[in-house]
């Protein structure tokens, strides 16, 4: 697991949910991140 990549991905996800709070891809992105842990 690359912690730096995880932090970057979470940061991108946080930005995405700010832009679109009901964005389903946010949940999907978190699921993809968890698979990689």
C-alpha cells in the first residue's frame, strides 16, 4: 500500500464530493481505494 497515493486519492475524492455532494462516483472511488489497501 502506498500511503501517499492513498492520501492523494482521498484528497481528489474530497474535492469531487465538494463539487458534487451527491456524486455516486465518490462512493465508488472509496470502494476502489479500500480494495487496494
